[in-house]
């Protein structure tokens, strides 16, 4: 994901993630904690996720939190298209910024989430469920980060 906004800074504040986060720990120094990182997904450094079981792709909870209220989604792939790793799959606009979303893997587009155009807020409310963007066939996510590596990646970000 590439975010275009001169005043927006992407990254984690310097803080220690509690061993057992609570609802009161949801923000520290204005940063959203990375507590929602499903272990069965694969992740990119640019905050996209890939589900090897279904072939679905979307934005991570961290990414949607940084973007804030998402108000527009345009999916630029269609079923039958070939999506190459690193190619744009969507444009997302929020009240804070606009972002391009890129495919973390290559494959044939099997489906797109047509509901996102009329309900873009699903990316905020359910980024790993109803907020999926596209589904690929024949994609291999073995080179992507697992949940532990992604959590460490976020924690190590400086801005």
C-alpha cells in the first residue's frame, strides 16, 4: 500500500506491546496497537494480507487504522484478469489520505468484492472478513511474512 498524504505518517509510535492487550490498551501515544493479526494469513511490508486457503487479498487492520474512515474504494481488477505481484488492485480514499493497494502475489482474478464500492467502510469494520478486495486462483504466498514476522515488522517501524 502506498499512501499519498503530505501530513500523514505511517508507522508505529515507540511503545511496548502489552503481553495481554485489553480494550483500554487500544491506543498508546496515539498509535493503534497491532492486536488484530490473524495467524493463518500472510502479510506484506506494505500492509496487504493474503489468505493462502482462499486466495483472498485485502488491507490489514493496521493499514485501515492508519487511513482512518475509508469513504471510497475502486477495484481495478476484474474476474479473469491476471494480477501480477506488485500490480495495482485497488485505489482507496479515506478522510485522511488516498492509497493504492498492490497485489502481494501473482494469480488469476477469480472474484472481486463488489460490495466495497457501495460500502467502503467494510475495510474499517471487518478488514479480514467482509472487507476482502480480490480473490486469486493459483497464487503462492509462501514468500510473504507470517503473522509473527508482520507483528515484529510493525513494532520496528520508525517515523
